[in-house]
C-alpha cells in the first residue's frame, strides 16, 4: 500500500468534549492503489463513523458511513486501524501511535454503546410482542416482562394499555 498523502493528520484532530459522544478528526483512508492513502475528515457520532474529504464538505456530502454496532475493529501496526463492516474493509491510518490509540478507544466505546442500545431496543420489542400476545390471550389483564415506564402491572382500557401510574402505552391494534 502506498503512503501517498502522508502528512500531519492529527494537527486538527479534536478530542471529544467532556460528556460528548462525538469524536472528530483527520485520518488517512486507503482509497486505491493509484491514489493510496488520502486525508479524510472523520466524525464519530451515535455509533456511526462518517467520513468526508474536508470539514466544509460535512454540510452537503458524506463520502461514507460505517455502522460500528456491526463492525470489527482491529489494528495492523503502530498507526493503522482496520474496520470491517458489511463485507467491506476500511484501512485507516493515524499520524501517530497515540492518535491511533485515541481513535481505537473512541471507536470501541462507541461500538459498545451502539450494541447496548441495539440490545435494549430488541429487548423492548420482544417484551412488547409478549405483551400483545398476553393481551390477545387474556383480553382483560396483562402482566408485562419489562420494568419501564412503570414496573409490573398493566390493565386494559378500551384498547389502550394503561400503567398503574396512568401513563398510556399505545398498542398496535385493538383486540376485544
């Protein structure tokens, strides 16, 4: 792989603000054998790593996005990061080992958070399906398997499930 385009990628890299889930900065991305590595502006936010040719391009043209929840993150050497997702492999290069480690840490944290959010959502969906099944079977009182928005007991009120605290949960269909 060529190292064309090599320069200071980290000079403009911004560390995430405290409490922020966004990480931005310059990395080199392998494009092809003719052009080699090209400097790209990367933005890590909400479990997605997007890249652009320039910072100004962020307003109108994203060159690509990698979903970290399904990505494999690896390192090749002191400065290289390899991301595999959806059958594609992305070779990225930081300008220093320290910068690479910052990115790998940010990527791993974002991936873990994205997976956790995905699992939380799938848990809600399966509990909601169980709730509907119980509702259709009992058609009167329903006990649910999740603990929010209120714990435990729900009752049926004209096709809407009401929590013991009065907060409604809309159902997909009215079953009477």
